[in-house]
């Protein structure tokens, strides 16, 4: 039965998901295709070395002309998470609070489906939404060798999983806030604010001491902000991301059981 | 002895400092159409949401088809058909897709009964919900509520947006439903809709049940209207002293009054005034509503 709810929610957001997938694929293909033009241009690396703070604000650290640095600077450290979070925070805020405000949730909640299973269906849909950008991005990167771009495939796969979990977690924050407040705006606002803060902490931690001390708080750092495209994602980082998601979904179940549905 | 499909005891729901409903007691017996009346904002939808487990009551409890809706397990909802007062369907789906989606979620299969409902109401299945009029969406909502032949139907303003012919069709469907032994809770602010089809009625005002009785008993106690005209000037004040009589429109030659109880004392008081014409209207719940709603029978 939850699969029918998953199917319904995916159907209602089909255009958004497909549009974002196509947009991400087109953008990343361009990034991959122009790599040969920049791979030997050391001026870029010199510029970043001269302006580490400005580069860090865009999530760029280390060499930008290496395959991993190129993908990180142009996709995985900034634009990729942004697109993935747009999908998951958008869905997370719509799934409970949004559908409640529209009046659709009341009709669905009078079907013989326990509330925990409704949340499970929403979480599963959220996971599908979280997969879109990482999967499409990984698929486009597979074309990299045709353009002299040969990243380390294992770490890239790990980052794809981590990015999926990161997007899921921030979408789950929107889901939880929606189940507590019943307000789509509050869910969208809270999750977006937390995402922005987490991004800033992760990206500025290499250059700002005060931020460096609290960098462990940022799920961005766990997923993409700690050189994972080069060194790989650790089991601890994946565990932290997965654990956070599980806690958020469990909290949503508790909140949704107490939620008055319109 | 079979437990009634709906039992509510001291059901109370507050929203912060606002009182939604207070001490609502209801018993809906099997195989009846139970009317739940009240002006908009009186607490009908709040009560229904508590009965369906959408709201957690602040106090009191309910049992619906033998289960406490607030307890969590949603099994009883398999045997409930619900039409919300403000129906919202997935806008991008066609009517056929909406029916298929909800049918699957109820683990049901297409049936001749469902096809019959679609045909009976002329539900539009080929167009997206977003392009349907309010009435056509309501037809889909009625099919959704009835299609799995639930033991209990909870219908909130079910004929909203339907034309008079379909309202008659709906009334026929209700009669067939209760003849089949199933139960209907019909909520409305429209007295005409309710008094055509219900056996018993509860009236809610400002979150509290003010009347819970059979329609026949309400009719018996409802005020009857008598209109008198005279070919000479009269003083109608003696009529006002008859127990149960209320004078409404009075001029020297035209008197309108309502009365409850036996007719004989009223006729005895009228006779000495030698009226030219007497027009008596049958007991009408509308008059009762006018009193209960504080001046508006169709408060909206």
C-alpha cells in the first residue's frame, strides 16, 4: 500500500524530477566536455591558491584542474548539492505540510493505512527524489574518459551515495518540520536555513578558525566537503548521514501521529 | 448486541484557546441515515475529523465500527467511505486515474458497482481533475466514497455543487445504501437536503449538540404557522397569552403566529376574533432552524 502512495507522490512531482534530472545532466555534460580545455591551465590553481577564502566560499579547495578537483569545484561541492536539495527540501515540505494545506492529505489519511506507513511512503519517495541528481551525475561522469576526465571511480561512487544521503537528510528535516508545524513555509524555511548554514560551515571551515572548530556539525562536510572525491567517503561519514536520516524519519513518525490533519 | 457504528462520548476538541467542539455525544445506529446539521463553523467537520482519526480529541472518546479512531491502527477505515466538505483531488490525474489510485490503495478491484456509480452520476473520467468543475469533482468524490461498498459512509456536504437531478439520484442512492443495512452520517448546513433522507438528526451549534432526535419527533414539536386575515380591525394580543403561541406579523387586519402543541386552545382563542380566512402551514423544521440558528436557516 505505501508503494501506491509513493507512486502517487512521484506522479504529482514527475515534471519537477524529470526537469531537474535533464538540467543536471546537461550542465554536468558541459562541465565534463570542456575539461580538456582547462586541465593543463595552471592559472586556475594559482588563482585559487592566491584567494583561498573566496574559493572556499564556493566549496573549492585544492587543485581545480585535477579530475576530482574539476568535478568538485563545478558540481559536487556546490551545484550538485544545490539541485539535489532543491528537490528534496521541496518535496519534504510538500509531502505532509503542503498536502495538508491543499486538503489532499485528509483524503489519503482516511484510507486504511497507519500513519507510520504513510511516513514510510513519504520517506521512500524522498529517497527516490534524493537519488535523481547523484545518479544522473554519476551516469554523465561515465562519459568523462571520452573527454580526458578520469576521476577515481570508487570515491565518486561513495560521494554519490553520500550526496544522496545528504539530500535525503535535509529533505527529512523539511518533512519533520512540516509534521510538527503543519506549515509548508516553516518547513521550507527551516530546512533551507539549516542547509545554508551547513554549507557555509563546511565550505568556510578550511579558512576560518572559528568555523573550523564546529565543522563536524555540518552534514555537508560528512558528504562532500572533506576531499571525499579524492580520499573517498569513510564508513563513519556514511553512517552519520544514514543515522541522521533514520533519526529524522523516526521523529517524523512520532510527530505525524500527533498531527491534526485538515 | 451489535455495537452502533458510531458512538461519541463527551468528545471535545480545542485549538489553543479556541473551542472547536465540546462534550459532543452521538450514537448512530446501524442501517440509518443520520443527519448532522449546523451552520458553517458550528463544529460539524471538527466532529467528523475526530471520528475519522484525523484529529486527536482533547477530551472524551469515540468508537467507530468498534474501534477508537485515536488509538492508531487504521483498520476500521477499510469499511468507511468519506467525502470531505472541501474535496481536494490530485489535480494532475484524470478521473480514471484517481479512481484507480484510490482503488489500489484500498486493495480493491474494478467492480460493476463502481461502474454503475460512474454511470449514475455521469462522472467525467477522461479529463484531468484540474479541468473539472466543482460539480464534476464532487461526482468523483461521491464515487470514491461509495465504490468499495463501505459499512459506514461519512459524507460532509455531499450535494454541494450537484444539480437538482443529481441530488435526487444521490437521495435514491442513500435509500438503497441503508436498505442494504449500511449506515450513513450525513453532515450538512442545508436543511432541505437533510430532511428528505434522514431518519434521525443532531443539530450542533457553537460546538455543542443542541438537539438529537428523530425527524418525526422534531416535526411534532416544530412550530406550526397560522396566518389570519380579517375584514375588520382586531386586537390580536389575547392570542399571545395562549401557551405555545408566538405572534410574528400583526396589523389590525393581518396576523401571523406560530404555535407548538395542541391546536384546540389556539382555535378557541382565534374563534372570537371572527377571521375572514385561516391558512395553516404544516409543521416545518425550517421554523425550528430559524430559532436555533438565531435567524438564519441556511447560515453561511
